[in-house]
């Protein structure tokens, strides 16, 4: 299952990169056309905005899979294994609740805006809200998968804290770990 999810995330990363490339072409092309030829691409702002929204939601989904969101683990990191598991289960239950609410609200917005057309493209505005629905459903599935791993004991003790400190804290921890290893090696040689 993890291999399938990892491949799906790689596909999502490709879609994000493709969306960014399209946004660059649309916006840069529009600027060149406006200043150089006194014309422009009418749909560029609208499509770029929609691609940005979709890219944000899809990027958050990939970050959720990679446990890349920032967090503070000062308290949880000091707890015993059972405390870490309890906190992880409570945290995942709350996140599942929130993404279910997001998905339900997005679904309502999709239904409400189905007949509303965008000003320049004429496409349905439901496309915008569909991004929240897709995120909510897929994020819920990812969180349930992580929760299943916790409940069935498939996670090691060091995987029970699923947040990342700031980049500086991670680098500092790595430097300190390297220094401790060097001290142990030097102590073993003497």
C-alpha cells in the first residue's frame, strides 16, 4: 500500500510542477504581450489563480504524506512510547475530523457553484472548490492509513512523532548528533 501511495504522491508532484510551468508561461507570456505588443492572454489571470489554488492543496497533500508540516514536539518527544501513541491517535482523530469538515464544506460549495461560470473562461466555478474536496478525501485516506499503522503497531518508536521542527532545529540536532558520534569514536580510541 505504501508503494502505491508513494507513486501517487510522485504523480501529484508531477502535476504540481506541470501546473507551475503553465502558470509561468501564462503570466510571463501575458506580461510580454501586454508590454511588447499591447495585447494579452485574457484567461491567464484566472487560470493561473486556479492552478495556484490546486497546487497549494495538492502540495499540502504531499507534505501530509511526507510528514513535512512544521510542529513542536518538545512535550510529545519527552513522553514514553504509550504517551506518544496516545497523542498521535488523538492528533490524527482531530485532523480526520477537520478534513472531513473541509471535504463536506467543499462538496457543498461545489454543488452551489456548479452553475456559476467564471468571468473569462466561462468554466464552472466548482473547479475551484473541487480542490478542497479532493484534498479532504485524500487527506482523510492518508490520515486513516497512518492511524491504522499506529493502532496495529507498524510504526517504530522514532516514527511516533510525526512533525518536523524548524529547519534550523533539525540542522542543530544533526550537528549535535554528529558531535556526539565524534566524541564516542574519540573516546573509544583512547
